[in-house]
C-alpha cells in the first residue's frame, strides 16, 4: 500500500508540474502580448 501511495504522490507531482509550466507559459505569452500592444500604441502616436 505504501508503494502505491509513493507512486501516486510522484504522479501527482509530475502532473502538477506540467500544469504549472503550461499556465506559466500562457501567462508569459499574455504579458509579452500586452507589452507588444503598449509599444505598438506608442508607435502609432
């Protein structure tokens, strides 16, 4: 039973890590896009 528990914890750690990386990538893309829009609006003026 303890072996299954250790495997479950390791699996959960990997899944949470992957989800965190995906969410972080989307957040970085969003902030970069916001910065790009600010730069574009300054150039237009």
